């Protein structure tokens, strides 16, 4: 299941980020971890901040928009999103090369897997897990199963 950790972390981060940050800001970044969610200009307006369907329904149905209770509630929701994203950014292992590259062992990633990802992953593993004498076979199996990579002169670029 380690191969699903990185995509799951990014999905959770993106989900929370999209509740707080304008869609145009998120779409403008290749890596969601680079989005500056603390910048007020990047954040949704108070009314556009995602507070949940039932909460919004209650606010609208009872004409509570603009009341001090709703204003305070929305401010707390904003602080929750900023706090959650800050915690995730600072404490989740987004930059761990082993976790980032473990995704290549997931068959669902076969269309986006690269030989470079495999090599980076193998370099992070102890020699007892991926001994030198087995690495050629590992590369052949990977290329056959995942990428259809043909062993040409460019193969040596990875070694």
C-alpha cells in the first residue's frame, strides 16, 4: 500500500486546498504544493469559502448570512483550512524520494511510469531488497510490464 501513499497525500492536500484557494490559482501551478494558500489574494472570498453543503443550506434557509455568528464561523473555517494545509505541508513526507517514487509499483501508473522513477526508487532501497546482481532483471521486467521501453543506446544514460 506504500505505493498509494503519495497520491493519497496529494489528493487530500488538493481537496483541502480547493476549499480555500481560488481554482484559477490552483490550475496555474503544476505542483499544488507550490500554491501560496496564505496569500489573501489567492483565497476565495468569505462567501465562496467552502463550508459544507448542510452548513450553507442552513445559512441560506435561515437568512443568517452577515450575522456575527456566521462571520465568526467562516473565519474559523478559513483558519482551519490554513492550519490544516500548513500542518500537512510541514509534516507530511511530500519530498521523500522513496514515497514519491513508490507509486511506480502500482499497475495503475503503468502509463506514466518512467525508468528514472524506478532507478530513483531502487537507489533508496537497501541492497538486501534490490541486490546489484538482480537490478538488470528488475529493469527488464519493469520495461516489459510497464513502459514497453526498448533497450537502446539511451538505456546507458540511466546507469
